[in-house]
C-alpha cells in the first residue's frame, strides 16, 4: 500500500480555491505569526538529547553503491585526480 494520503492524488485545486489558500497564508503572516520557534531557543539539555538521538541514526546511504549516474561518477573521479574543486577555480579551469 502506498504511503501518504491518496485521496487527492491526480486532482487539482480550482483557481478560486488557490486564491483562498493564498490569502489565508498571507493573513497568517500579516497577523505576526512567524512560526512556533520564533524568538525561542532549545535548552542545552534538549540540544544534547537531539545530538545523541542523531548519533544513533544510520546514514541513509551507508553501504549503498552506484547511486550516482555515470557522468557524475566521472566528474567526481576527475575532481579527485586534480585534487579538489579549489584546483579547478585557482587554475582557471572552470
């Protein structure tokens, strides 16, 4: 079963509905709403807990190979052969 809500898949909003949504969104910011974390900061404890949780996550690309197209792989190889992107820009080859 596909993820997400499939009820509106392939359908389009009318121009009137798009206009209403646009105005509603504009009003949200006109009223001074800037988001739930505006002018707030995470505590040191919260930042530590988020950091620890992030360390336990497995990278999305761990163990994956061949995820780049052949031209991208060639470009990466050329950059490695020539040192780095700095080589390309300092040598005038860009």
